[in-house]
């Protein structure tokens, strides 16, 4: 028998061990990026989520200047964490529109009273229809949309303080 | 009586603890009236991955997002779309990741189809040596 063949089981075990070890050591990456980045915003029209802000449709997102589209919910904890950053972006002159995911008007109003309301328009997506259209898999998520209604960037998870300069830069580039 | 009342209260408490106060999407947990369409939708749901609980199909998952996806699948099939059209609509948005039936002719997923065949061939090749030896021993 070929002497080299004797080593084959050990090599196979080594490969198996390496595969299992990497699976254990490397953190699992569960982030699913939307394939809609680079494509036009899908057509949609959502009713107003609260009385104080107008409804949101895809036509509102292609008005010549770049905007942010934030997907949030009152039942979402990271959405509270990103609220100060959204207010900061709004104060920097960014137009932020929102989709409220699976939420009720009372809960949204309470949430915004408590954590601030940086939104120009808020559409209510009670059955995740528009979220699925966007290829978004959770809350919070934020899309950067250029003036022609093309999705140029997707931010998954809450916007942290360190993300703000990059988002401002991307908005500048989308002009 | 007190105990019964406490029991009733516990019953009430379950929906309060739920993630959202909203009722599920219309067809999340309701079958289509056409049994053929329902069967087609059902088969497709078994092959679509839940976005929230990523090791389950949307048919298996209780996540609100999975319910919304089930409703979308049923509504689209009731509107006359074929299951493959619904599947490609989702793949267009989430990539092949969302489907449990990966394409054979794709740069990333072809090994999933080829690997079992290669392993089986390797096993046969290993076993062949074994069989020959026992014959020699007789």
C-alpha cells in the first residue's frame, strides 16, 4: 500500500477539525444584505403612521435630493439607541423619512414623544410588505436614497455615533 | 374560585407579553380557500428561510416577520403567481440565501450539489479496497 495513503485519515481529520474550529472561533455573521442596493426604490404607498406626520410613498423619495429612509419600531430596543444619532443627522439638515414596522399609532406616538422625532414623513407598514420589497430583514435599518430614488446604501442595525460621519459623506456623494 | 381567577388572568397575560400588539398579517396563519393553491403555497413556505430565525423555514417559524412572509406568499399565489415567481421575487431582494433550494448553476452553491456525489464516489472507492481484502482472506 502506498505509504502516503496512510496519512490520508489524519489529513481528513485535520480538515474536519479546522472546519469545526473555524465555525466555533469565528463569530457567526447573520447579516443579510439587501440586493436592492444600486436599484431604484420599489413602488409603494403607505398610510400615515401618526397624525402629526404625513404618509410616505416611493414618490416622496425621489425629489432631487438625497434622503435617509429609516425603518424603526416602538418595540425595538436598538431603535432607542440610534435615536440621538438620527436627531443629530436631522439637525445637520438631512431629510429623514421613516417606515414604522408592525406598530400601532399610539405606540409610535409614545416612542417619538420619549426619544424624539427626527422624521419628515412616517409610513405605517403593519404587515412588513414594504420591508420585504426593500430586501430588509429587521429593525432598525437605514437606507440612503439619492435624488433620483436609487438606493445607494443600506445600514443594518442601529446607527452609532461613529457611523454618522460616514453617512453624512455618503449623503454628500449621493447629491 | 380565586385560583380559577388567577388561571384566567394568566391566560390574558400571554398576548400582552407578545412582541407586538398588532394582529398578524391576513394570511399569516389562515389557509387559502383553494386547496391546490394552499398546497403550492405550503410547499414553497417549507423552502423559504425565515429572516429572523435563520435556521427555520417560514412554515416552521413563529417570528412575526415569518408570518408576514407567509402572508405575502399566500397573497401572491392567490393572485395567480407561480411558486417559482414568488421565490425569484424574494431571491431578487435577499439573494439565494433566502431559498432552501439553491441553484445548481451558481458560482457559490454548486458544491452543495456536487459534494455529496464526490463523497459517495470516494466512499465507494474506499470500500472497494475493503471488499477485495475479505475475498483474498477466504
